[in-house]
């Protein structure tokens, strides 16, 4: 049996980081992701040494990505034997990462990460683990910040790897460098395996690791890793502040939760400072999608253009199945495309109730004596009153068509229904749901909004046709 590593300086640094970032609680069950490389081996042995003090229960998880043939099998055996030597439960599995990447149109690195994290989640659920510990360190964080910088990221990308993510993913080695980790392994005589794919400079991270970062350290700043990690730490604090600010602001922006997502008035959004607006939009997408994967600056800027642009309507399809669309003065962030309303037309042969299933309403007609009628202004817009003498059956209730015209009550000349909609600030989706009532081919009511002046009741009216839109 292997004796847990003893190196007070290194272990003190791991424990200090765990305490500072509140990674570990007394009695935690921690799943440790172990590849067999130096970082994860150092992580595992550090947690084994600290386990008695924190009353930790450890589980080792190793995933064979099936990308490197027999070498990957040997690494899986190495991790399994190391865990057995330490008397720690170990879960080893294999997944076809290449096939997963092809199916989901991901790069090898993206696919490996997605499959690996899904495997960790499975094992964590099996053992009811409180935390998942990963071996990322200060050099990894510096490399990530450089990658994001070269891609033109925003502050969140420059914040680098969070020491703790979702109160579950922890990185106890985040304040230690690769050099310090290798020195710890050498002092303790701990064996590990080398993944030769880490030397392949076809990968951007490896080029940064083996070419750009050494150049920066040699020619510009020998403490580049520390400087980049300090930058990340500062920006993490900045992002925490902005996150709290956005969460407090959201209720004031009149966001409305819908079954498919959320919506907000364009006017409120367009009044925000661009820096705040970008964060509000990211928060909105996060609340609908659950994550911000593959959402880039270009997507957020496209949404802003939708908000401030001159067009009252437009639609964007974002990664992950999210649709953002503007319907006049409302911006919608939805997990589904805007619902299309089918065209409809229903004949009405007499005084009856006619279902309009396409919009979820029914049109209820009632013949009334004028003595039964109140002041027309006392009725809701979903009720219309017509002089019966001006009505000819059969009637037709149908969806709006381009070119429709009528004479709105109180006006002398006719007007396009589309112009009426625009003047009343009626959204495109509401227009599609609006029932148009016709008598003898002439529009007598733009349902829920205005009747035609020619069918209004007057002091000469004897009989009234009352029309109501009621939920089906």
C-alpha cells in the first residue's frame, strides 16, 4: 500500500486555497478526476493526505477517451492500480469521444470535455459526491486566459477558470504552478504518466503552452503566469459585482416569464449603458438556456442591433436552440421559435357561438334590444355592438390579410388594417391572432380593437348584434 504523500509546504498551499475559496467542507465526499498525469496525481495524493483532517471520503474517476489506443488502456490500468494501492474506490470507464464529436459537430477537445464531465456527473450521482475535484492549476489558468484573449473575449473570458464552479466543481491546485506540482511529485517519489498528445502543437493550447507562454516569460515578464492569474482574479471579482448588479436590476426591466422563455420591453433595454445591456442579455439567455456555451460576443452584439435598430421586427437563431426575436416593442428570448398562427376562415350562418381554435377563442353572437344595451363605452374591447340593420348573414371571421381595409369608428375615410395595427402599436404576433369579422365581404370589426364606422349603433338603432370574443 502506498503511503499518503507528505510535503508540508505543498499541502499547506492546497489547504489554504481550499479554505480561501471555500472549496471543501468537513465530511465532504469528493470525486477526484484522475487522468494519471502529474496534475491529477498530485491532486489525488494531496487530498489523501488532507482527508483525515477534513474527514473526507474520496472516489477516483478515470475516463478512457478511446483516442490513443493501447496507451490509453495502460493509463486506465495505472489509475486503477494507484487507487487500489491507496484503498480508494475507483470508477474506470471508456467512451467513444470521436463518435460523440462527429455526432454533435464538436472538436475533439470540446467532445472530450463534454463526455468527461457527463461521466463525472454519473459517478458523482452514484456515490452521492458533494464535490468534483479537478487538477487544473495556475499555468492552465494562464493558458486559458491567453486563449480567450486571442479570441477577442470579454471580461468573463479573461476571468479564467473559477476556483469553484456551481458550488460543486473545485480546483484545489489553482494557485500552484506546474513547476511546483512537478517538484512536489519528485520530492515524494510519486509516479505518473505522460500524455504525449500534450506535446502536439496542432492544438492551440499546446502552442500557447510550449511556444507563446515561454516567449512571454523569457522576453517580456518572467512572472507572466502570476500576472495573468492576478488579472483573472481581479476580473472574477468584477464579474461577481456585475452579476449581483444585474440580478438586482432585472426586476426593474419588466422581464416577463413565459412558458418558452422571457420577454422585456425594448424601450427599457435600449436605455441601458452598452456594458450593462450586454450583461443583462447574457443573464436573460442563461435563465432560458441554463448555460452560455457557444454564445459569443458576436451573438450578443446581434441582439443589441435587433434592439436599437430601426426595424420593429426581426429574429436571431442562437447556438443551443435559443431564438431571440423582436415583435415591435417587445424582445423575446425563447427556447422555441415564435409560434406561427395558421390562417383561418370560419363562416357564421346565424346567431351562434363559433369556435376559432387557431387562436384559442370563440366568437359569441347575441341579438339584443337596445333596452338591453349599456353605454357602448362601458364594454371591454373584446365586445362589439353593431346595428343589426347593417348586418348581412352569413358572416365570416378570418385571419388578417395584406390589403385589408376598413373605416375605423369615428373616421370618415377608409384605412388599411395594417396601418391601423401600426398606429396602435399592435405586434406582429398579435396581428396574426386578430380575428377579422366581415359582413357581405366588408370588414365590420377588427376583433378586439375597433368596429367599422358603417355598422355603429345610433339613436335610430332598434336591434343590436352583440359580438364577444371569449376564451374557447
